[in-house]
C-alpha cells in the first residue's frame, strides 16, 4: 500500500527551524500546482498549443472558470484567470488550511477526464514541494 505523503512529512528540518518557512513553502507549492493546472497544452480545438501543459483551450472559458478557495474563507475567481488574484488568495492561507482549486464550467469534468490537467498537476505535488523547498533555501542563502 502506498504511503500518503503529506506536506508535513515533506518539510525538512530547515523548514521547521524558522517559523514561517513551512508556510511559505506551502503557499508557493499551492501556487505552482495551480499554475501547472492552468498551463495550456494541445487539444482538439487547439492542436498546435505549445504551453507545455495539459489544459485544453478553445475559447478560454474553462481556464477562466477556475475558482480557488482557502479553508479560512479566502476565495478567488471571476471572469478571467489571474495568477495575481490566486497569489493574493493564497497569501491569506495558513499552514494547515485546505486549498481547493476547482473549475465552474459545466463541462470541466469531461475535459479533466480527457486531458487530465488537474490530475497530472496533483501527481506532481511531491516534486513541486521539493522544488519550492530548494527555491526557498537558495533565496535565503543569497541574502547572506
């Protein structure tokens, strides 16, 4: 049976030794995962898309229907996807909050089934957290 890998299990001693490091890694990892979900990729409607992702884009309605909620009540979503708005929403999150990113388009489940843009981003979570820890360490080291 596969072991469930939680954020707490992934945070190393470096993250735990200074208050705020774990929370910063959590927020950065959530932001990166949402960015991966939103990365445009080839689809039936747009076969030449070269954004490196899996999000199918024809009119952009699906991509713009993204809604992000944080367990503390913070929320983003509207008529157009904004990475900045997502970052502001995540900025209000605390370590331990649940972040939910979902799509409001009624055909989102069918597109997810076909292209896997959410599923494939979620599968990258362990690597994303590791990458964000390394990025944070480099930034701290650069300030010294």
